[in-house]
């Protein structure tokens, strides 16, 4: 179990992590979601003792990472797949890691086999593609057979087959009762691979819960195509609905159900050709949640003064 | 408890890392080539030009330090080895992987220093003894030679090897402070080459006081059976160099413990 306890991290004048406080439980895949620059990597680096927190602390199984006796046997991590000396072979890289934590040599061959890079284990890591480096990074994380695993943007650089493989792999790890903490800036990825999601933006906690919970609470919209769009739009506004998008193709309406819109149209004598309730996609929920929490967002049409 | 990560385990791991990259192997090869190769070249030149040397040169000639001169070039190779042992971890980003495996930073530096010092001491002693013995063989019959059984001579050869090992540690400390290969190597080379040149612009009496504290001058003192003029004796020079290494290492370790592991920022 990972516990983040009122964690704050300031780099000179930027506040990278702002009073984060949550727990990552074993037995489920927990997604750590936020736009780029929202503090996901920083949080993970603090969990691993790489960066020092300004305030608060992060513990793994109740102990600060730096104080773990044999860290690789408790926590496996993949932060940056390319963070390996390019001149060393994969096998030597893993052997050095294994040696430092007194993990037996045969385990190196096991993990190489498991991630499927045995055939290239004696090649220099510098010659590896990003996908192969990811697999090597995963092999390194698994060396100590740890109960707790952290992956920072693990699907980056993987081909579709690799992505499918890694999703199943996370599932297996969680089913074995391990704590699996996976960061991503892609809601769609988290929707298929995570059970629980923690959303942050600009270093601050935004929300958390299961994937279903997050979409359930989100507001849906209704797409309407009718005989008189202008009249319908006026009617919707008068009944406390909001017209998000009005084109010749139809109106996107929020705040009213499809039943209500149908009734309104009928009463006003407007013919409805199409009436489609649209459940907010996870991507939209995420955009709504993190709106204003994007560090480097493109401004929409210069509408902000 | 066999499952714990210990200093021994860290050292073994660092040794595996050291010998599994080409830059270390190249650095060792260059050190051998420079110390022994230049030793052969210099001693051969001395032998062939011996009859043309001035009486003063002949009177002050030292067969020991002249055969060990190559080590003053090899010090740059050793410096690169020491620097890269830590800066390569920052340039590749692998320092993060290393620190997740060994989060005890003090122990990590301990392991790295043990590997560096032991390998460089063995290497340094090997090349210095070889350069000395080959040099004396080349001098034999023409130029006066020194015997390794003489206490002062033995000390000079041993300290010449120790000089290389200490400089490697000094370069390592610079690398740990600066975290960039180019910056650390530049500073290292500047201290050994540029500082003495700056010293030349000082008034003569300052120059003598200043120059004898310079690392390569200390190196010359360490590898000479008799103290050269305006220089420290061999043991004093060793202690001063040791103080430099300890000071630099202390600063580097304090910075390393305090700073985030991060990429260069």
C-alpha cells in the first residue's frame, strides 16, 4: 500500500505538488490521471525517494522508501524507460540491479523471458526501440517480485500488441493482490486498464473513484435534429436548458433530458427527426474536471481577456 | 540477513556496472598506454641524448621520476574514468534507476568510491611499477639507474600509483558536484593545466608559494625520491592531496544528499 500524506513539492517558484493526500490500495489497478505537468511524475519520484518533499511525506507499506531494507523486493518501478546506460547490455543492467538487492542471478533470466526480450538480452540497451526499453524497464521492476508496482506512462511507445499485453499484465498483478499504481495523461487508457482513478491537475487533487462513478456523475447532453432549430433553441433556453452547439446538423443540449426535449418540441409543434442522448465520454469528463488545471493549455479563440 | 541490500552488495553491483561499459575499459587502456608508453618514449630519449645533456641536468637528474613522467599524462585518463563513473548516470538518467535500487545515497557513493579507488590503485601501481622497471632497463648501461630496493625509490613508485587513484576520486567528486561530463572534465583539466599557467603571471615569490599547492606539482613531489625545489616533500604532498580529495568529496556528498536525484536542473 502506498500512502501520500499531505504532500507538497515546490521547485524554486513552481508548486509541482500541492497538498496531495490519498492512498493506493492493493488488489486493484489504480490509475493516476492528470494532464502533462500536473505533478504525476513528481509524486512518483517522491514515493521512490528520488526527490525530497517540501512538506508531508510518502510511505510504502508504512515506511519511507529511503528506509526500505531491500527496496526492490517491496517496490518495483518504471519511471523513464530510456534511463539506462546505453552502452550496457540488458542482461548486465539487470544483473547489476539484482546484485545490489541480493536477488539471485537466475531471476534475471526469468524476467527477461517474461517480458519477451531474452533474444536481445546481450545487445546494448542503446540499440533498443522505445517499446523494447519499456519491456526492459518492466523486467527491472519485476526483479524483486515486489508487492507494490509503480509505472509512469507505461503505454508510451508500445505497439498495440504491447499495450494489450501490458493491460492484462496490470490486471494479473492486481489479481495477485499487489498494489499497482499507473500514471497516464490519457483518460481513455485509464478507462480500460484501471479500476480506481485518482485525478489531479496543477499538483492538486481533483477527484477519485471508480471509472463508473466518474462518468455517472458527469452531465450528459442530448443531440437534437428538428424542423425549426431557432425556435427549439429559444424554447430550451426558456426552460433552463443550455444549447452548447448549434449547427445545421442539430443542437447539442445540456440540462434537459431527451424526454423533456421531446415533450417541449411536441407541445410547440416542432417535428423532431433525431433525439440522441449522449453519455459524456470519459475524455470529456476528464477535460471538464481538469479545465483550468492545465499548465500549458492552448487558449480557446482568445476568449479570455 | 541475506536479503538486505548491504554495502558489499552495492559495491559488487557497482563493480559489475564499472566493467560492463566500454568507457571504463578504454580509460584503463589509455592509462596503461600513456604511463608505460610515454615512459618508454621519455626514457629512450633521455638515453639517446644523455651525452648531450648539460652538466647541471646530469647533476640533478632523477632516474625515478623521469621514468614515471607518463603518469602525469595518464592522470587525465584516470580523471575521465572517475568523472564518468558518476556523470554517465546523470547524462543517461540511469541515476534514478540506480537510486531506486539503492536509495541509501551514502551507501551508493561508498560503493562507487570503493570500486573506483581499488581499481585505480591496482591500475596505478601496476602501470607505475611497470614504467619504472622498464625505464630502468632502458637506462641501464648509459644513464644512472635507481633500485626498487631503495626505500625512497620504492616510496616514489608506490606514491605515483596512489596519486593516480586519488586524482580519480577527486574527479569523481567533481562529477558528483557538477553532474555533467563535459563540465566536470573541463574543471578537472583546468585545475591541472590552466591553474599552473595562471600561476606564471604571479610575482616570482608568490609563484613558488602558489605552485607547490597545485595538484600536478604535488604529483611530482610524490613521485620524486628527493623533494624538488620549491615543493613539498613526498609525504606532505600526499597529505595535501588527500585533504583536497576529502574536501571535494565532502562537498559533493552533502550536495548529493540534499539535492533531488532529478535530471540536471
